C-alpha cells in the first residue's frame, strides 16, 4: 500500500509538472503571436532607423549651411545679413542684384543638378550591382555631347537654352539604344550586357563627337565651357523646362527602391520574393535617363558626383536603397555646391569650372573609400 501510494504521488507530481510545462509553452506561443518574442529585433531596427533619421537631419543642416555659403561667397564677399535682406527685401542695391540675379539661381542649379546626378548614380550602381558604376556607363554623357555638337555645328545653336534640348534628346536616345542593344538576343537585358553595351556605344559616340569638334574648332569653341561642366550663365530659365522630367525621374527612383533591395540579393531571389525584375530594370533605366540626361543638359557632363556620393550614403546607412536614395538627394548637392564654392575661390576674380573641381576632389576621396577595409558593397 505504501509503495502504491508513493507511486501515485510521483505520477501526480509528474502530471503537475507536465501541465505547468504545457501552460508555459502556451504562454510562449501567446507572446509569439503577439510579437513579444521579437522585442529585441524590433527595438534594434527602431534604434537603427532613429539613428539614420538623426543623421538625415544633420545632413539637411549641412546642406542649409552650404547653400548660404554658395550665395554669399564668390568673387565678391557678401555678408550673410545682406544676403538675408536681399532674399526678403527687394532694394535697388548692387549686392541685392548679385544675390537674386546670379548667386541664388546658380545655387538652385547646383541643388537640382547635384540631386539628379546623385540619384542617377545610386540607381545605376543598384541596377548593375557594380559599386563603381555611374550614369556615364550607360552612355548618357556621350549621347548628350554628340547632340550638342550636332546642334552647334548643323543647326547653329549658340546659347545654353538653345542646345539644352539637344543634350537632353541625345542622352535619351543613346540610353534607349544601349538598353535595346543590351536586351537583344536571348533573354532579357542583364546588368553585364547593359554595362558592355553602354561602354561600347559610349566610346563610339565619343569618337564621333571628337571628330566633329576637330573638323571646325572655332565653331565648337563655345562647347568647351559646357563640356567642362559649369554653372556659369545658368539661370532659372534653363532649369524650369527640365524640372518636370527630373521630378518624374525622382518619383520613379523612389518607387523602385524596394524592388532594387530585392534585386541586390540576386535575380532568382528577387523573383521568388515577388519583385518584377524586368519591369524594375525598365523603370530604373527610364529614371536614370531622365535624371542624368536632364542634369547633363543643364550643366554639362560632371563626373564623380553620381559615382562617389552613393558610396558615402551606403557607408552611413547600409545597403537599404530606401535610405540610400534620400541621403544621396541631400549629400550630392552638398558636394557639388562645395566644389562650386571652391572653384570660385581658387582663381579670383576668375573661377574653375565645377566639373574640374569635382574631379580633383572626388578622385582622392573615392580612392580612400575604396581602400577602406569595410568598403561599401552592394
């Protein structure tokens, strides 16, 4: 009897432990259903996003400072108080005319061109999965330069506003040709074929442009300023016609951010995640054409902005395109306006074209970024 009682007691205790274990498991399942088990990852993501948001606000503040410096610094120094008065008080003063008629439009051009080139570079790198790609790799600059040469040599165009549309049309047509060549044959266009088609067609088009220029150097003398990449003589009348195309390109870029994240994992993985790879490629090519073509039409071919600033943004926020693109919109104009300010200061009262300054500044910085042990990847 006593042994049996002991056995009953042991069985009862085991049943109680088993019941408590089932209840604990049920509580864990309830917490999992309510998302409580993922508290730590969720908090980590929220903390990371808050840091990115704070960094974005810092970048905006830096951009505001650079904008003020761009308006006040030049061949003639204008105090910030005078700049403020010129923006809100239309007095008949020379400094006010300089601010409103020259410095402010030039700064707006730098903002627009910088943002467009930066986003175009980020999209090109994400599309080709090549961290050293830039808009020029798709033939944008070469196409724009060829059509500007045709506009000057054949149609006698002699002003920035005149060959603006030639540059834009050239960038559009050559980029479309690159995509058609890259997608010819079996299967859709892949990043390697697009890059090869862009490099090959860009080289051919650049050779044709050089030949046209050498035939009549005097006729194409006015093209040198545009070809060096400059903000001189650019006012808001040059920006307004292209602005709708740039806005459309920016909208397409933001729409393609999430699919580009999936494509970064590989095309097969992107398709399994529900991303339409072919449609995303077409959207990105259109966006790059609109952005880089419009920026090149306004200011000429400017290098290193679209190549370098996505690297900087990726180094700060990681590989998420949803953060890279907004950061690039802010960081690229900072670089371009800073280069423009430096070009005005180096050779007073003259100036160095902004395209030359970005090449001198961008090359060493890009080399430093590439040689980092934790260089930004895609």
